[in-house]
C-alpha cells in the first residue's frame, strides 16, 4: 500500500474529535475528552495501520480492533462511520434506547467482538483474538487500545504474560497515556520510562511515541508489524481533551459532556484545525480469501464408555468428553490455569496440544482470552476449580453482555471436596453463573450425564457453565441416555409419593439414599436430578410438586443463596408451591467429604428430616 | 539482638520439613514438597528476621507474617509450633474436622490474619497490614510469602503497584521460586533475572538469593529492613521437595502426600541432616508497648440533615455519612479505585486524607488491602461501582472465609444508572454478596436510610455490603428514623390490602407509585422497604404475607437470580407463601433510567400488573 497522506489523517483525527464532542453533547453524557486524546491513534490505525474491509466487519481475515478503554466508545463509533460502515449522522443517536451505539461498546454492533467498559478486559480478549489467528491460520493482526489508568488492573499484566508466553507478534497494544484517570492523575502520570519498563519486563516490545504525532504513530505500527517473537505495545503520550485549549490536559473533565454552547465553541476551534484540500484517506482492504464454514456432526461423538455402577468423578468424565469432542470439532479449544491435572483438561491437551492454551494461574486472562477466541469462531472451554472462576467474576458478567460462545467448566464444587478446606470449595458459583441471565448452567451427577452434557454445551450457541465434582460417584445412567438442556430426570417415583426432592450433582446420591431410607419406613418420595439448573425443567418440577401435595425439598452442595433451591423455588412459584431448601449455611471447614456433607446439612438424614418436617408444615398462606 | 546461630536455623528448617511430611502423610493429603522449598525461608523469618511474641500472636506490635501461598499451610503450622505456640504433636491433627489446622490457613487460628489458599490474595492483604502499621503508628514489619506460580495472578501486580505508591518500606515479600507449578513448570521457571525485572519495574527493591542459603536469607531480610521509601522483595531460588533426594526439583509431586513408607524413608533422610549439638534458636520479642483500646460512641454520629422530599442519591448520602463517621471513629478508613467522585468517598478523603487510600483501578487490591487493614483493627470501607466489585469476587468469597470486618460499598446499582449501559450496571451484586453466608447486605432507598445504615454497618462486627444507586431519590424518612440490621419498613398498609409488594432501593418508589395507582382503582396493597436484604426481616414479611392472603410480589433493580426476590421467597417458605418476582431478565442496554426500568419490567405499571395477575393465580399446590 501507499503511505497515507498525513494531512488526510490529520483531518480524520480532527473530525473524530468533532464527532465525539457532538455525540456526547447530544446525549448529554459520555466521555469526550477520553476520545480526544486517542484521535490520532484511531486515525492512524483505521486509515494506516490496519488492513480490513470496512463494509464487512466480520471478515475472518480483517485486522481486529478492540477498544479496551470502552468509555471512549464515541471515537470508536466515529472511526467506523469515517470508514464508511454507517452514516456519520447516526453518531448523534449515541446512548439512545433505540440505537446500538450504546454508552460502552457491545457486540450488538457488527464491529465489536466483545463488550468493554470494565477496564482491563479488552486486552485479555485481544490475546484470545490473536491466538485465534494462529488457529485459523490467518495473517490478521490484532490491535487493542487501552487507557493508562487501566494499567492498574492486574488483568492487564495477566494478559501481558500470556501474550509473551505465546510470542503473539500479531498483537499490538496501544496505551493512550493521557495521564489523567477519572478522579485524579494516574499513578505514573506521564512517566513514560516507568511505564515502558513494566511492559519490557513482561516481555513486550515497547515503543514510546508522541500520541498526537501521526508519522510517529505510523512508524510505530510498522515497527510493531516488523517485530517477531513477541507482542508490541505503543505507549502514546497524549493529552486528555487534546485539540480544544480549554480542555487539554485538564483534570475534572472525565465523563462530562460539553454543554451545547461549550460544544459549539469547541467544534469551531477544531474546525479551524482542518487542513484544506487534503485528500480523502485510503482504507486498505484485507487480502481476498474465502473460507468454508466448518460443519460438525456431533452425532459422531462417541458414546460414554461406562457401565452402571462404575465409579467416576464428573470432573474426569468432563476431561474425557472434552478430548473426544476436540476430535470431531476443530473449533473446540481448551484453556487452563495450571490445574489441568485436577480438572482433567490435560486429556484434551494430550490429544490436541495445538488447541490447548496454558495461561498459568490467571483466571481473568483465561476467561478473557476465551471471550476473544469465541468472538472469532472458536468454541473455548476454559476450566479451573469452580471457586477460582469467581476470580473472573467480572469477566463472566461481561461475557453475558458480550453474548459470547464460551463454555466455562468448574471442578471441585462444594464441601464434598473435603480436606482442602473452604478456600478450595465452590459454594457460590451457581449464584454467580445463574445471575447472568443468558448463561446456561449444567450440573451432572455421573459420568454419563457429564459426558453427554459436554456435547450439549458445545452444540449450544451461547455462554454456558458446567459444574463438576471432585469425588468419584457411581454411574447411574445408561450410555444411551440423553440429557437435553432444560431437562431433568425423575429417578424415583410412585403413585404414593409424599414429597419431591430435587437434587443435582453429589446430592443426587444423598437423595437416593434418603429415598431408600424412607421406603423402608413405608414412605415414598419422588427424586429428581435437576442436571440443567438454568434453564430448569419447570414443567417436570411443577408436575412433581402437584403429584406430591406441594411438598418440595431441594438439596445442594452450595450456599443457600442463588443456587438450585432458588431456581426450583422460582420455577414453582406460578404453581403455588413453596420449596424448603437444604444448603450449606455457614463457612465450612476442612474434613472428610461425607462428614462435611452431614455436618452442613445436605446428607441423606437431613433430607429425610426435611421431608418429614415439610409434611407437618402449615399449608399455604393462601389456603 | 544477637545474630541467630546458623546451625540452629538449619535444624529448624530440617524439622519444618519433617513436620510437613509427617502431618501430610498422617492426613493422607496436602502439599509437602511446597513446604519443603520454603523451609529455610520460614526458619530465617521466624527465628531471625521477624520480631514477635510467639505467645501472643495478636499483639498489635508484632511483625506480621502472611502465607500467600496458602497450600504450604503445614510449614506455617510447624513454624508456630516450633516457636512454641502449641505442641508439635498437634501438627498431626492437620486437616481433621475437629482441628483448626485446616488444609489452608484460616483466621480460626490466632496467628492467621486472613484466609489464604486462593493465590495472589495474601500479598494484597499484606499491603493493607502494612498500611495499618502507619495508621496505628507501629513499627511492625509485614512479611508475606508467595509462590512463583502465584505471580501469574494479576492481583499480585495490583498489590505491587499499591505497595510502591505508598512507599511501604515496612513490607517485605518473599517469593519461593521453586520453578514448579501444580501441573507443569512455571512460566519463568528459575529465570531469576526476568522475575527481578518485573518487581523492579513495579518500583520494588528486588533481591535474588539462594533460598536454601540461611546466611544469604538473613542478609536479605536485613537489606530489606534497611531499605527506605519502597517495599522489598526477596526472590528465593529454591527446589520443590528440597532435602529429600527423590523429591527435589521433581515435577509431578504437587499436592501429593507421601505414603507411610515413603514418609519414613524421607524423614530418616532428613534426620541425618540435623546438626548435632546446635543451640536452640532465639525468638526475639517485639518492643514492649501497651495500647489502650479505642472506644467509640456511635450515638455521637450527627443525624442526617435532610427534610422529607429532598432529592438526594443514596451514593451521595453514603459519602456524607462516611465522612462524618470518620470524624468520630479513628479506626474507619476508606479505599477507592479511582471513582471517588462518583461514589462520593471523596468526602471522606477531604475530611480524613491520612486514612484514605487510593489504589487506582485495582478492585482486587482494594478489597484485599481492606481485608488486611480489617484484620489489624481498622474498619475499612472500600467502595467503587457495584458492578466492579465483581472484579474482586474471589476476594469477597475469601473475606467471608476470613470473617473480616470489611464494609463494602457499591454504587450505581441496576438499570437505573441509565445511559452508560450494561457494563456499568450492577445486576448480580446482590447474588454475589448474599451467597457469602456471613455477609450482611443493605440496600437503602433514600438519604436518611443510607446515612443511618452506614453507621449500622460500622457498628456491626463482620463483613457487610451496602448497595447504593445513581439517581437522586426523594427523602421519605424522618431524620430520627432508625434502621436496625435485619429490619424493614412497612410504608403502606391498610386493613384491606390484597397483596404485599416488597421493594428496595429505587424500586421502593415504583412500588409506592403502583400503590397509588391501585388505590385510585379502589385496591389497597402493602408496601415494604426491605432495606436489610440479608438478614431479611422474615417476621414482618410473614405477617404481611398472611395479612394479604399470601399474595406477595417482589421487585428489584437486579437480575432475577440470587437477589431480593430469592431472599423474600426463602424467608416466606416456612409460612407457605410463594413470591412472584419482578426483576431484570435479559441483558439490558443504554437508555434513560425510567425507560429502562419500564422496558425491563420493574416499573410501577409492571407491579400493578403483577399484583393483578397474582390475585388471579391458582392457590397453593397443596390446597
């Protein structure tokens, strides 16, 4: 390509500033000064550094751009408008309820891979996007723009370490070092040397430039492109509010739209900076390439190879199924935070080492990279101990907002892990995952259901979570049993059931034992395996509640709030049934698994007691 | 003090190894090799580097030790036994259900400040502990031991940045660089230069030593003590399993106890390393000092200065109350992640700058430092946007396990923030916080209740969370109204109420509007402000449910799972009442607050419709 005309880029930058001011003033909110510091970076990237087809933002070989500093959304929108994707006038619809030009970018927009607005996440996604280029053997490059305040987020350094480990030379970060945070100057302000030292120490090629110097930016992007074996970071020294004298470098302007008259004055000042007769900037397209979509027949997935009564931990069945799934679907990838021998994702690594990513003990980077991989067509399975997925809680929240196709897997759920103690027990993961309204939540109890549900997760288009357990449990399902998402299994029933017990995972076995105990006393109960916690099988639950006189007990190896009991309770509200919940209600301690399940109220004898208490309880407040 | 005898320390280290092997073999689980790499570090610290009274672990002037690599718990327990706190034989009770020597350390033990076992957290707490030394004007030093794999956690670098910012020269981290993670070698293995470069770049004084060389370790701790103006880190190059030839530096031994015969052989090998006739090691005590406990009379807290109808955002009332509270309680401190002008914690900073800590955009470090401060007697209020507290989800989980006295505050809850869009909306924070069983959860709707609840939070001994809102809302309570934790307010009631509507925060106003609309149709409803979400006022709710024919509707600016509706539902289960929950049920978008509340089903008209539907619904499944 020919070198872009600097006057042309200068005008692009000026118009990006004008558009950012106009849009935020029209919306009466937003972050114009944050956009203004980044205007030259955006102009140099969109009309010089990047190769992409602006009419086809999802082209698999386009260079990618991630706005990690999501509050600069207006300048992102303005750049795409400048590139011709949509009319510039639409920018004035910023933040309206009927516009996809939201306050912070979301994938409702065709040119956004992952939602940003929670700082330090975009760079993690960019690592995943860059890993994906290798997976699909594309030459695309990945650019990600951060703010300098954002570098305080530890996830940035997790991503930096992973980027260096995988020698992601197709990845180029840009930090808009305007020196001002939301409420005060940033920790390092404009100490470019100190900032560069951090990136260099993390193995990156760091370039310090004047972020308003267009030729210097273009040269930096070329230097990054030419750097092999490590990612590059362009540290752009800028001024917040650049281009308008009354705003430039001024604290106290973060997140404030200009009033109409202030905006008019600022725009007039900027318009005077337009270079007359500059040529229109060229937009270089990506190399032409056609790609056939991947067709996968999940029916070719091998059936689980267990017989009833075999002892197998669901976490192990997960690993077995994941390795098999990888054999029939090349889009499937796995990510690990150095616990692959506990989660059994090592079986995937052994079978498909080129699609296995070791991020080490960095759960935020793991989930963030998975989001980026998913945004570009992979089907990522990041897994770790379920309790440590809370480390990525904010990423999981943003994964929901991003509508990404990520399959989270958390092992070692609940007190049933035993002696390692509470720090290793996930007892809030169901609450965390269920709170994301578009997240499917699965919780198998045996090897067959675990394997089948891995395939179901893969076939689903969207965010999903599987909770697995540490102890071995007996296989109770035949290998031809199917486990549709949203379903459940009625494991015990009779025409004289006096109560419904809803369990999942390890408590299924406690419920079965309670059923047996009660049967010996001449009392029958219905036992349901609610392997699909979200969506939950409301119809089956309602039918069971009706058949058992409205007596329903839930039992889960999870804290009382936000888990299975709450899910069952809400599902049964329309039917007018109340649910008595057995759950862990205090901070547990170390001990043998069976002792802990009993001590914290979720063992068979507690279920028996709850059934008996529920039968004696007052009937509905309405009756 | 006199220099410790090296042969004495050598024997301490050897016995720490023996004890770690014996205890884990007896427990049949645990991490002996992780303990063995750290034996000299522990010996040099406990019998050379540190000044503390081993008979009084909570002495406010003791040097502090935090085991950030919590899986090395056996060596920590062995060190305290060696220092004389409890008999060495008790070490064999490791991981038993009746012993406080849990799999990972928790504050059930007198010498543990915060629970560890989720990596990368102990160093954040250590930053808070070091900040506390300044607060109480103590000369104690804070030591924290990390593993090298742990450095992959971004929170380590958040803590590093905060430690440098506050020039915490009383803080000394030690990294046990044994080069082996759980499942494979660590990313940087034994590349000590690369590791040192990272710490140096983050502003720390880094010392590389042979971690099995006792004189070198003692010298490093002295160098750290002599270093002013920045924290120090001792990078100790070690071998995992050091001391037993068959384990030394071998991968595949993480988290594995030795079998009985392996242990006997290993102990025999270690016993041969004991130096005959070495003196017993000295334990230097701390400087004698008595400290008077702080007595605070919260009754001197000024009353809120509002009149009914005043428009004030609860986030602003929070800031006002926090500043006032700081004036009467010197233990109160505040931490901010660069949003103090949005959360109004800037009012505290203005009044009490010496007790305000700016950690910048690093929510994990903020909550972790608060945990450390709380463990040493401060009453910390870390605050940020509620949605970004999910970034510290794993820390909040561990705060529960630590039983710490931290007061979390999250602003900008729910869709009612408006145009900034979903990335800035907390819609899962109630689920996250309620899932911690010992976390009090408060959600005021007006300025008076917000101010009063800040004082209630401070008076409570334990973890608490306050959720505040962005929009201004009218003051509805008189300034003499009290808001006990666990209470609620019945805002509307009559003898002919047909339904109970339970609301909190911004939805209180929607419920009041719905009540008015229905009244005009001749229908009366009861309206309850459930400002205490956990514990919730079960008695008042049950009485209301009974009085209104069991018709209960909850309405919350939160996702459906784990929030107010679930809390109300569980509280009413014993009374046999079902709850119809109005909540946000999809990923929201940007727009005006009122439009969003209406679009997502939590406005007055939806409450009216829900009341009408509930009255028409079938009665209980039991009736």
